[in-house]
């Protein structure tokens, strides 16, 4: 199993856009072969800190997810 934890800080004025994008990409990512979990968290309500937490069956599944890319979801 491969675990990915990514934390980032967004611009406060882009917070609603970040939340909308995360809600958009999460369901198709969860449906990908080899995805065990794919979650997005707001670090602290009111802040602009976010966390993606993902678990993938193996490196091949994560590589396939990475090749898919966010732009193909839009």
C-alpha cells in the first residue's frame, strides 16, 4: 500500500474555489482502480490550509492516477 499525505495552504480569497475543485476531483479518484481511500480535509475551518490523504493499492495504481491528472477531470 502507498500512502500520500499532501498539505498545502491556499490563498484565502480562493478558498471556495479550492473546496469546489476538491469536491469535484475526489469522487472520480475514489472510483479509480487501486484507490483504497481518497479524502480531502480543511485543516481548520476558517483557515486556508488543506490536506489530501490518499491510500493506493500499489505504485502502479498511484502512477495511473498521476497520469490521469486533474486537467482531464475538468
